[in-house]
C-alpha cells in the first residue's frame, strides 16, 4: 500500500524536499531569477503599446531593418528565448530541489552580467548592439549595487559602518578616475572596443573574487515571514536617506560634466581641463574612507557632513577663478568625498536588518530616479544660458537639498528614538 501523496501547496512548491521548513522572505526575491522573469512581463506591458503607437504613426522607431522583420526576429530569438530561460531558471528549484543563486552568488552573477554587457559593447558593429550592451551593463550595475551595499551593511551595521560604506562608495570615483586616464590611452592605442573589453574583464575578475572569497556574517537576522514592506517610519527614513544620497551624487555628476567647460571658458584646453577636474575624483578615493573613519571615531558624523557641504559649495562657487582650478578641484574632492560613508550609513539606521533587502531596493529606486534627473536639468540650464557656470550653481542647489534631507532624517530619527525609549523609573 502506497502512502498518500501530500497536496501541492505554496510551501511545497518553494521547498519540495520533505521535512524541511519553508523558506522565508519576499517571494519575488526568494529565488534569484524571479525579478528577471517579472521584468520580462513588465517589458511586454510597455512594448506592446509602443508597437501599437508605431503602427498608428504616433512615434518613430529608429530601425535599420524592416520593422516587421525586426519584430519577428526579436520575438523569436530575443524576448521569447529570454522569457523561456528565465522561467526555466526560476522553476528549476521546484523541479530539481536544487537551490538558485542568492547572496554572494547572486552578486557575482550581477557582476558577470556587467561583464557580458561590456563584451557585447566591445563586439558591437552598430548602434543596436551597442545599446544592448549598455542596457545589460545598466541592469548589472543596478543589481550589483543593491546587493553589495546590503552585504556591507549586514557585516558592519553597528560597528564602523560609515568607514565601511566610505570604502565601498569610493570604488565609484576610483573607477571614474581610472577611466579618465586609462581608457583614453586604450582608445588611442588600441581602439574603443578594447575599452569595453577591459571593463568587462575587470567585472569578470570581481565576480570570481566575490563568489570565491565572500562569506555571509555569522549572526545575520532571519528574513521576515510576514507581509513585505517597510513600516511607515522606516519607509520615510529610507526615502530621506535616498534623497540625500541621490541629490548629493547628482550634484557630483553635474560638477564632472560642466566644471571642465568652466575651465575651458577661462582659457584651459580640453585635455588640461579634464585632467584638472579629475583631481577631485582622485581625492575622493582617499577622503571617503578617511571621512568615514573620522565620523565613526568622533561620533560627529552630522557635523562633518554639514562642514564638508559648506566647503565643497564654496569650492564650486570659486571655480570661475580658473587660476586656482587645481587647489579648488582638490578641495572639492576632499570635502565632497568625506561624508559619503556618513550618508550611506543612514541605510543602516533607516531599516531593520531583516527588512534590509527590500529596503535597499526602495533606497536605490529613488536614488536612481534623482540621479537621472540632475544632468538633464543641468543641461537644459546650460542650453538656455550658454553659460557653463549656471549648471554649477544648480549643483549648489542639489547639495543644499541633500543637506536638507540629511537634517530631516536626523530629526525624524531622533524623534523615533525618543518615542521608543522606555519611561524613566519613578
């Protein structure tokens, strides 16, 4: 007599091995490829109206082949294959009982995705393939940024988090500074495809190092089993932290984009102007870690943030004095990079550890929105005024907005701590 077959439930579908507890966490992020599969559905929701709009003549599509042939080719060999692969990778655990990538493995996969995007761009023979490579790089960058930040917060929350975040964040200006020097040489001596190939190699090596060397912290809080989301207080704190970081970085991007033009208007050549402004990125590599260390040791991270904002803004406003361009660029880099770890450490205060994976998604969603709005608005101001110094004045406003968001975060956090504090003994 055979034993009865247990009914198929959501828990058994997630964990087909008998006797094992059901996994915890938000179902969308519980398996590594579910966001990919959901993204395919969202793409379909966007692509179909776009295609209909093209058929009605409402929008143009910059295609180099017949539109119907392009549509058929991409549906058969692009979108459909991607959805099938995503479904198989998602359903693999239910069918085989084997786990899918999570944690460091998923972060390594995101870095490999970045490497694949760089390789596609290196081999591109036209705009379409180059755009595809850049799109793949963007996806890999978003996922790797989210997971690397969460992994850092998991390890260092409550123990010199500002220092750790400062070191993590400074990898960005380090890459920019290396690119401003190394990629120009590679382009001149080998060609622009080699620039993408070199970047792809860096990402592939980083993925191997992440997969082999990373270990999760020993006392990580369990993932939540209840409703997914952030409590109202944590959500507001997360949005304020994201606003501070997004506005701060938007101001930095505007500086990188238009400060060379200010120097060129003052008589510098294009190459010397770019080299002088790149000094700020080099200075940030060191100032971020040092600033985080000072904040952790002194406990005066907020004061350091406000002072650095003032010094950085003054350096920006004086940049029209092009004879002082080199020291001003260095001062901006030292002051502008120092509070980076302090800002990113806000994520450790904003959300509970067991909700950090979801909270980081919220944080970076708003961050990328704000970061993407800054440069176009600055470009519009430049087009309207034809004065490269006007976008730098706009950058000053962005830094002021970041300071306001930081101040509101500290006020709201202080109020939450007072509310949760036990009443004094009588």
